[in-house]
């Protein structure tokens, strides 16, 4: 009978994920992931943190979380270790970015800086979109045509195929393979989802919808935006993601998904 570590490793390899990719998307260090796959829980912080790591790892690679926790508790009991939520934790819980520990204070500062940049970006984007709308309205104002010039044909103004005024309704569907995805709605990350072949999920957003999926699953997703078929990008807008493709749909770039 396969151990929990073997099940998680087999599921990860079946999806084509590396330990680095799992670490980047679950915020669990590679060192801890290696320990879990080796069924060696001594390097882990202990208590509820261990269970949280097991659930996040299992969810990302498509293993049932409850089954994973049951396997974990059984193995811990067999090893004679303590796994109760109330068990004392003698080691300091470390926050990891990659493999190196960082001070919690630095993490908080970085989070505040990122939040400030996101807020400024949203405000600047809204201002730009409003200014562009005013300029467009002025540009398409009808101009009187001279009565004697019957040969001048009026140039039709293109009508947008779709509008994001009332928000975005984005449907994502897997084609022939399992496709793990991570949606980010209006700047808020959602729990990772593993779409089965033919399965679809619909997401409602007010201003923006962002999606991350594995670059090894290019061509395996279909998308509609507000009921209209749309293109799924095959290159990432975020160069920092080596194993994932990330793209964002918002009012400013909506047209590019229908070209």
C-alpha cells in the first residue's frame, strides 16, 4: 500500500509539476515538500501547520484532502509522534520565499508595498479608462456632410463586440486533460482548482479576472467572456513565472481577447 508521500509524489509527477512549481503556488518551501514526499515529518513545524501543508499539497496535485489527512494521521500514530492540533510547537514557524527564511517584519513590509502598488495601479487604470472613454466619445461625434458631395461615404464606427460595464463573467473549461488553475478575482487570490476534462467553472468579477495555469497545459483550456468565445493566452504576462502562464482580463484589454 502506497504511503502518503508516495501518493503525493505520484500525483505531482502525473501532472508534470516540479517541486519548485508546487512551492511557488502553495507557499510551502521545497525542503518541506521533500520531507512530506519522504514521509519524514521531523523537519516540519508540527501541529496544525503540518495539516495545513498536507491539505495544500494534496489540493494542488489533485489528491483528496480528507484522504491525505487520514493517511497522515495514521502514519504519525504508527511512528509514535504527536500530531494533535493542541500539541506544543517547539520550533518557530518560518515564512518562506523560495527556500530561504525571511523575517516576518520584512514580509509584512513587502506585502504593504505590493498592496500600495496594486491600489495605485487600479486607480491609474480607472483614470486612463475614463479619459479614453471621453476622447472616444468626442472622436465619434457625427460631423455634418456637405450636401453637394454625394460621393463621400460615411465611415461606420466599429461597435465593441462586448462590454465590461456590468462586470465580467468568465467561464473556463478544460478540454482533454486535467488542468489545475488558480483564479484571482478583483485582486483576491482564490483556492486552486483542478478542472477535469470537459469540466467548466464560471467566475464573476467586478473589475478584473486573472488566471494562472501550467504552461504544460497550453491549448487545454477554452474560455468565454460574458457569453462570447474568447482566446486563451498561451504566453504569460508575468515573466517571473517560469512554469505557469498568467493572464488578466479587464475593461482596458478586453478587446484583445476577441481579435
